[in-house]
C-alpha cells in the first residue's frame, strides 16, 4: 500500500487510477482531486513540514523528546502556574 501525500489515505498502487511522478518517484492518490492538488504544488506534499499538533519527520521526534526530558526533570518552564 502507498499513502496519498495530500489526504493521507492508504492507496493500493495496483488499483489507483491517479498517479503522478515527481523527482523520480511515483505518487499515488485516492482521487483526481488529490492528484490535482499535488500536481499544483508537489513540494508542499513532499517536504517535511509542520502538520497537525506537532511536526512530521525527525524534527518533531527531537522536539517531543526534548520537551519530555524537561518535563521529567522539572526544568520545563514553558507552562505558567495555574
């Protein structure tokens, strides 16, 4: 299975009617709408970027690990007392 880079849905490459090639790699989509969005701005969907409540990629893992370590040792001063 492949993941639609636009909406995140799992897509079967053997059954998908929508595909685009970018930077030597094939990207599969669940719909024509997702394929068109990707083709309009492929870098938007292929680069590591902020997403949802955190970061996608290694930066997010490092940020989360650092925050967790600060909270565990009591040195996290990012929150104000209630």
